[in-house]
C-alpha cells in the first residue's frame, strides 16, 4: 500500500505541476473535472439527505468558470447562482419537512469543493508570481500530507483525534507542520516577490490549514460512516481524500498572500 501510494502520488504530483504551470483552459478543465468527481463523492456520502445533484454540479461549474474569467468577483457571482439554483430546483420538488436540510447539503457540498479548487485558479492567475506561488502551495501541501503520513505511520503513537481520525497522530501532525514551514522557506529563497518573513508566514498558514482540511474531511467521512470518500485513486482513496488539505490551503494561501503583497 505504501509503495502504491508513493508511486501514484509522484505521478499525480508531476501531472499537477504540468497542469498548473500551463494554466489557462487546461487548468480550468482539470479543476472542473476534479471538482465534479469530488462533489459526486460528497453527495454519495450524504445521499440520505437527498441533495439536488443538478443544482450542485451546475453551481460548481459556474463558480470555477467565474474564477477563471473574473477572479474573486466572478467566483462570488457563481456562488449566488449556486444559491438560487439550490432554492429553485429544490422548490420544484415541492414543499417537504426536511427541505431546509436538503438545500443546506446541496449548497454546502458544492460550495466546499468548488470554492477550494477555485482558489487554486486564483493563486495561479497573477502574472508576476502566479506560477511559482501555485507550485509552492502545491509542494507545501504535499509535504504536509506526506511527512505527516510517514512519521505518523512509523513513529506516531498518540492520535490527534481518536474519534474523528484515529490514524492521524500528534507526532505526524507536528512533523508535517515543521516540514511544511521548512519547504516554504527553502522555496522562498529562490523567489523575489516576497521576503523571507512573508514566506515564513505563508508556511505557517499552510502548515495550519493543511491538517485542518484533512481533519474536516475525516469528520465528514466519520459522520457518513465511510472509510474513504471514494476509490478512484489507488492507494489514496477518492478525490476528497487526496485533495482535502488543498481545498483549505488554497483559500488560506490566496488571502494571506493577497494581504501581504497587496
């Protein structure tokens, strides 16, 4: 399992860097595909709440296209479209006692997945540093996941959250935190668009956001009584299992970098 996980992770990392480096339409198509697959996993986990798949899928695509064409403003218009579609397509079903819960699941799932991936598009867009920023964020996120998994697997003894995620350990989380900060500082040495202090702050933000995204998705799985969100990625599980950290990291990174470089 470790060998499979490592091999798939390396191949996936290479493909991700190529797509992010290329940017534009290839990146948009890639994140739309990943988002729809991830959203399908979310709705499958929450199918007992009868989410409206059409509203969620269309809203997801509109949010991502909005981010691609008009950055944050476009993504926000997509969120409004998602909200309206969620109401209208649920209302067509007729008035039901649990309609509010169904709408909440529909909206939240699409928002959670698409907004996270939309911010990867936003990270990539600035002409002056978009490519390097997006790749640094990807590298730091993978470092957090990989180091935490490896150290936790071989040296971890104390679970960080026995109920939500019994296999994630305090030792692994701390190692992932340290490794993330170090890798961002090393990457920052070769980049001129932020100072070392600013890269240190970015490293801290990513180091905090990555395990939070991981724990959040673990909480969703435990609440849905499933081990993995999916099986599409050998050795890793589903799209949400592999990209859970990035969904949080991309959002946090975008806004902290925006605040620091204006």
